[in-house]
C-alpha cells in the first residue's frame, strides 16, 4: 500500500459521536494498560531532533510506548499542526507541553498504538506527533479522528499528516535525524522516563 498524505482544507471526518466512542474506548483500555504497567515514557530519545518534510526541525519532549501493541504490520504516522490560540508565547507553550500528557488515556488504548513521540520546532512552535502504529486501518481510523479534533484548534491549513505503511519508527527516524543549532529557544526537553499509571505525574 502506498503512502497516504493529507493537508487540512476544512473537510469533515468522523462525527463527534464516533470520535467520542473512540476516545472512551481507549480510556477503558488505558486503565488496564496502566494497571499492568504496559505504558512507559522512556527518556533515551528526549531532546533528539529530526528534520521533517515541511522544512522544520523538531525536538522530542515526550515519548509514550505501549508494550501491548499487537504483532501487526508497522506503520509510521506523522501529524503536524500549529496551535491557534497561543501563538509563539513561551508560557502557554510551556503549559501545553505539560498538560498534553492528560490526553494520554484517549489515544494510548486505541487498537494498534505502539509508540508516540511528542515534538516541537523550538523556532516556529509548530508541533509534530510521530507514531508507530500497528495495522494500517487502525492508524487511518485514529488520524481521521485526530484531524477532526485538531482543525478547530489550529491555524488555518496547518494540520497535515503522512501515513507510511510497512515502515518502522526506528527506520524513519534514522532517515530524518538532524541537529538543533544552539540558541535560547532550544532548551532541554521536559518530562522524564517513567511508567504511565492512572496518575502519571
């Protein structure tokens, strides 16, 4: 199957009800994953930088890994966006990069989720999620819902994704490694490597 790409154009995806059912189904599974210690936040990649096709250089500030991902074909999913309400102001981004952890139950328990990298371009404050997702249909179902959620929260035409079937995250990252130039905006990443529980902080 060939790569699938999307650039936001205001079209609608799944209904609000369908998205809510996905989110609550994930939250129920999250409770089981957390109880069994199947979700981790490893520290090894934090701070690493990668160049992606939109021209940005993105730095990892959090990684979430599920040890319960099924043995299906791996897919790499890359999703980009720029938040509308907070602009380039430092404090709102500092808050967002911590509070986004609270969304974990609503996607980490979805079928096929293996790895999620949270990333930001320190210069432009654009955000990126890079995932390894098991099963192409699982990845497509998730990103269709995610785009619908992100569009009203993001600047016009800033939401995009690329779905790469039969690719591993490690292979994708090896092709896109980059280095951040020294500067005041390129600070050490937040977060630490710990197991995710029902009260992860």
